[in-house]
């Protein structure tokens, strides 16, 4: 299979060129002719261009309300077939500095990445964080794991002097804000 055929197969499999660059590595590898290295490279290119766009001065992203963040997240998670846990690193004006995504079928995997999350928070001089993830095949109600992961990350952020603003769960057109629902009041600053 030549690269032109692989490119067309990727677009057909994912739905669009934009979705190719936003798809998880495992989804990309489902296409014949796409190995681990190619899938990782495509994911890197997508992440790189998203970062460049977010960093351009004309495209700064601010999350100054739950509604603005929910709208952004619904668009992001709309086409993802697998669970994705995201950490949004923000400055003191709630401007997005960096977004880190963790693809998984288990939101508890976020606990595995706590050292990486803490390192990124320090690297970007983060002042506030928003957590989010999707439930692609279910309701928005947080699981026991969702609550425990939020508590653990809140402890890490508190130790770094970083405020945890919210943990939002998206499922289709529905959303659940832990902060607005009063869940885990001890973790919010």
C-alpha cells in the first residue's frame, strides 16, 4: 500500500484530516499500513499544531466560566471513541498555557501519570488547573475512581500552590461539573 492510499484510508477511518491528527495512537494503528512510529508521528504533528495555534497571540484561549470550558470540551471529546483524561494548565488570568491528554479506557490511569502532570505544572508556571474527561459510553456521573483521582491530584496541586478549579465530565451533550455539584468541597480553592 502506498502513502497516498494510507492517507485516504486514515481519513476514511477517522472521518476527516483534522480527526486523523486528533485521534489516539491506537485508533490510527487500526488502519492497514500504519505502524506505531507513523501513528506516534501523526499524533505528535496534531499536538504540535494545536500547541502552535493556542500559543499564537491572536488565538489565546481563556476559560473564564464553566460554560466556556464545557463548550470547548464537548467539541474536543465529540468524536473520541475512547476515554480521554485531560489536564488544562492555566495562568492566573485563566488563560490556557498547555493541555495534556491521556488516552485510556480507565480514568484511574491518570493516577499513573501524576509525576508527569506535576512536572508539566511546574514547567509551565501554572497557577490554576482544570481537569476533564469524557465518558464515551455512559452517563456523566463521576465514578469512585473519578473522585479518588481528583482528590489525589488536588493534593499534588495544593502542594505546588496551584488551584484546582474544577473536574468536568462530558458524555455526548451532557456535562457534569464536580465543583458546581458541590462534590469534594475540600479540594476547591
